C-alpha cells in the first residue's frame, strides 16, 4: 500500500486488486447484491483506493479495514439511491457496522448472511429458536424459560432445525 501511495506503483496496486477483488465481491454478495452489481461496486472501491492511497494511514487500521469500509459505504450509497428506499431507523448503519466488524473476513460475513437467510426459510418457531440459540447465544434452558416451553421441546425443535439447515446448506454447496 505504501508503494501505491508514494509512487503510484501499478504492480503493487494489482497485487492489492487481485487479493481484494474476489473478497469484496463475496462480501457484497453477502449483503444481497447481484453479481454484476457486486463487481461494479468492488471495482469502484478499488478505484477509490487507488485514487486516495495517499490518505491511507496504517496507524488507523489495516488496508482490509479501509477497503471494506469504502465498499460498505458505496453499497449504502447505492441502496439509498434506489427508488422506494426509506430510512426506517436512525442508527441502523451503526448496527450494520458493528455487525460487519464481528467478522474477521468477507467470507465469514457472507457465510453469516447466507445462514441468516436460510434460517428465515425455517418455520417461525424453529427460526426464532435458532436465532435465540446461535445469534443471541442463549442456552437451551434460557430459551425454554423465556418462551415458557419445556426444555425437551426446545432441544427437539433446535435439533430438527439444525438438521434441516444442514440439508439445505449441503444442497446448495
């Protein structure tokens, strides 16, 4: 990155491009972008990296953090330009940013987004139990107490939901 910033070194930029392009596309696909849109936004993000390389400060974060933030902002800008977009809640972006920062890579984020979509395909009860167990990190006993369900019922619903998710994830791989 330093060579790109100092002397606009194209070979260094191409190494950055080759490394990040597929990761950015995967990240954007996880956010729900179509493949062509994901490629367009990823290219735009990398173009901005090239144009603004001199403003990158390694003390404030890794190159990956910087380029993923650029990509995320481009995605948000694109969504806001779509007809019918309505800002529902102030601070949703903050929640999305915190959500994205929980993941160590774009692949992790994309897998999380894919899993979340698959969970929504389950029955309402199974989806709720899976979210409580895996995303809210609640124990089976905590779930049973909160929902007023027998512990065995919670466990059997979760087991069936897990098996159904496994089958669906294998079927798509």
